[in-house]
C-alpha cells in the first residue's frame, strides 16, 4: 500500500473507517482471493437485445466496468489477505505482539526503495523464483495445507484492524526490515544490525552507512 493510500485512510471519516473495517472483516470470502492477479474480473450482466442492428431476440453480454470504489475495495481486500497470510504463516503462535512485529517489517519494506511498494508485492516477492522467496511460506508449500480456522480468522481480523488504523503499529522492531526464527542462523544476519528479539523472532535493520574519512 502506497503512502498516498495510507494518508487517505488516516484522513477518512470515522464512520467510513468503521464500515470499511466491517467489510474487510467479513467480505473477504465474497471476492476470490488472488494475490497475483493483475486485473479485476468484470461483472457480466445479460440484457435483452433491443438494438435492431443486433440479433433480434438475442441476448447480449455487457461487461460492466467496476466503479472506482469497487476497484479500491477489491485491491484493499487483496492487501488485507496478503497481510493476513504473513501474520498467519509467520507468527500465528507468537501472539498479537509477534504478529504486529511481522507487520512492521512488511510496512518498513514498503517504505524502502529496494522492495515493492505494496503489501502483496512485499510478501510474495520472489515467490516465482526457485530460491528467491523473501517469506519462506510463499514457496514452501505451506499454503496448500488447510488453515486453522481460529488462527486464520484472528490473522484476518488483525490485518483488517491494522489497515484501518484500529490497531496502530508503533516501531517495536526499531525500523527492522528483516527477521528470522531463533532456531536458525542465516548467513545474511551477519551483515545487518540486530535490533530486538520479540518472541521467537530476532529482528534486523540495515546498518547506517559509514562516511569515508
């Protein structure tokens, strides 16, 4: 999600935000989840043909172009689902603090020019490459397994609340853009600055550049 979108959400009227929260929390199942989809499915409506130049008595299918509100809603729902995926697969056993920490990393990456500027872009970055996935669950096959209904509902609710501002993200990870589980010791960790450990995750950020003397 871009800075412009975030600013718009912050300026939104409380009633609108409340309605959006309800939609995000309940309407996700009504729209097909396709985080990699580049286009919306157009709504098709069948109408009786009244044009004498067309086939008399026939039926024409007219694709109705989604309204800007519908387009924005579908986009926001996709972003919510991508964020919920990350919270679920990366930190469903870490409590709300651990899940918010993962969300912070995603948002920090979105503000970094070396990463995509959307939630789905960040979460699924490199998932189409053999060894390039940034979040392991996007290429490990975990997403093919059945989700825990309770944990998934909790992740979707938290993701919706984060996107609408009902749950505020602070900076508990100290600008971290990377993390790993305490059970592993990745090579890249030695090149970054450790910031904090939250639950079973250790967080890192890029160290400041040194000015040549």
